[in-house]
C-alpha cells in the first residue's frame, strides 16, 4: 500500500512538473499551427481601466492607448510566434486603438477589425451577444494560416473564464463553444 501511495504521489508530481506543462504547451502550439485552435490575446499594456467619458472609437486621443512598454510588448509577439513555427497569421482585432496598435505592432499580417471583439466593459449587457458572435465568426472561418484574435480582458474572460494579464494570450481549441477547451496560456515574456 505504501508503495502504491508513493507511486501515485510521484505520478502527480510528474504531471504537474514543467515537463508536463511544456508538453501541454507544445500540443497547444501544434494545434494553433494546424488550424485546430486560435490564439486570443489581451491587448498590450495600456495603463488605466476602462475608457474616458469622451471615448470615441474613431479618435485614439479619447482612448487609453499603449505606452512605450505596451508597444514593445506588441512587437515581442512576432519573434515569440516565430519560435513556435508561426511566421504569418490571420489577425482579427477589436476596433479600439490599443487593440489595433497591438495587432499591427505584432507584424504578423493584415489586421481585420471585428466589432464583436470590441470591449463591453462599459456595456456589460452586450457580453453574451458579442461572445456568441465571436464564436460563430471564428467557427465559420475558412481553413488557412493560424488565427490571432486581439481583444480585451472582459471579452476573453466572458469566453474562457480566464482573467488574462495585459499582453497575455489563451490558445483555445476549435470549434469554439460556450464552454471552450483551453490548451495553454501564453505570453512573449514567458
């Protein structure tokens, strides 16, 4: 009995070890490269919370924007993704300037604005509708290069239940659903 408990304990240590975590992350990167997953990330560092009262989606001067560190964080995605075999991607972004600047700063390909990725921090009643729209749009994408979604903490939390840090991404298995499978949490700073 003692030997069995020892083996169970050792197995649980092994499964929670960095080697097991690395294997899980390796599978997540493979899934992303092969079109079996998407990467959804929170915009890079834009100090503050929410947006000013005079917010206008078409005027960056009325929004929280990336600072110098945030712009550096956005640029860090390109070499980080390249390390994992991703040189180009289909990039979809919230229309907020901090997301568009993160998406373009990544330099992974053309950036397409998706209103369903826009923040609903000030309008929580839009959460379900926008989350469902994002699920449908992603699931309807044609096969092609890896997909990167740049959005906001509230959007990612509504879909995944994860509260990401600025510039943190979540690799999510396809097809997306109301209860998606999270394959890994990733960030260039790792």
